[in-house]
C-alpha cells in the first residue's frame, strides 16, 4: 500500500512545508478563506537516487533510449507525467523510475520547463 504524504508550497514565504504539518496548514488556510498554500501529494514512487516524487516535481531522464522532461500531475484520478518535450500526458506506471530523477519543481525551478520546449 502506498504511503500517504503531502507537502505544501507556501506562496507568501516561497518555501515548502512537509509531513502532517503541510496537510494541516493547507486545510486551515482554506477554511480561513485564504489560498496561500499549494498542497501536493506523494506519488508513492522514488527516483533513481531514492528521492520521493511529489506532484509538481520536474522529472528528467537522459539515457540512450529516452530523453525527456516532464511535470508530475494528478490527472483523471491518477498520477501522470505531463511531458514538456512531446506535449503528451502519460501514466507514471509507463516509466521506469530507475532511469528518471527529480531535477526540480514547478515553484523553485520553473526555468527547467523552458528547456523542454
């Protein structure tokens, strides 16, 4: 069974909060009518370096057979990779995460998405 984890991007302070704190902070801010946090869920997968993969992470692969940059999104009730290079959305289970790595995220490294266009 997949471990349920969250992280939250704080729009005011431009930083991440993780764990139970992230979920609690995000929900409290929504109840207060604020939207200062973007909540992202753990996919249950790790990259080739053992780093946990969350929604909003930018994933890259550069091996002989495959080269791409994509963003992890939640689409049609499942985690997917929105490939910048090919303009397609694919199920994450179609990829071998042993050749992929987290190279950034959409909040701290948006310039990485420009490389794939």
